[in-house]
């Protein structure tokens, strides 16, 4: 008996969906395509993942757990608020500050804003944007699943937080009279408090 033959239908579905996602991160995981790739019926897939959203969440959780098993979002010894702020701050750290932030935004401008939009550069930007949303949405899903965040529209919450991150990363590239760190910390606290306390 091979490992695949002995795998549960849920495991087969997850493996197939992860493989499809790895081949094309912009792809939509359709129930029929994933079921066919996994060698299971659509009914079996729906049994384990009643919605496409449930399947996507499970795939992203598997991918992110494999990529960053030590992600701070899983550290239940710290309050949910602090963990989410730390994760968002990681994203901002990648954006750099000062010259590094200016260079990063110059690249974005040159690649996606300055030229006339084409299908190719639009698709490239949207793939990057989707990945940012998926990452934030994954963190929110972890908090929801552990009971630290109320049920609600995590996609909408993620859109809000990514918009805040975009604004803060632009602010890092601009001259400022105030301490960037103080302003950034204040803004992140306000944004996370809003997400954790507001019904969506």
C-alpha cells in the first residue's frame, strides 16, 4: 500500500489543492478540478470542505504552517492583539524605511503605476496583492479558530489591514516630523483593536 493509497480522502484533497496552488498561485481552486486531481468524488470533497472558502483556508494553513512553523500568530502565551500586531509589523519590516522604502516604492511605481496597464502587469500586481491578503487572512483565521476573533468576514478584515499596511509603508518612505515608529505603533494598535472588536 503506497502512502497515497493509504491517505484519507481529506489528505488527498489537501495534497492535490496544495500542488495546484503551488503550480499557479493565482488559480482559483475549483471543487471539480481539485476533486479530479485528488481522485475523489466532489461529494467526498464537499464532506470535508463544505465551502470553497473552507478548502482555501485549509490549503493556506497547510502552506503557511510548512513555510513558517514558528509564526508568532501560533504563540498562545501572548494575547491575540500582540501576536497580530507583531505579524503585521513583520510585513512592514520587509518594506524597509527611508532609502530602502523609497527604492521599493519606486519599483512599484515604475512597474505598475507609470506604464499603461497591460494584462500582464495587472496580473503580476494582482498576484502579489492576493498573496498579501491571503497571508493576513490566514492570521485572522488562526485567531478566529482559537476563539480570539468573532466569526465574520475575514476577507474584509484582511482588506482593511492590508490597506493600513500599504499606507504605513508609504509613510516610511516620506519625510516625517514625528517619530515613524511611534506613529506606526499607534496606527497598528488602532487598526488591530478595530478588527478584534468590530463585527464584520
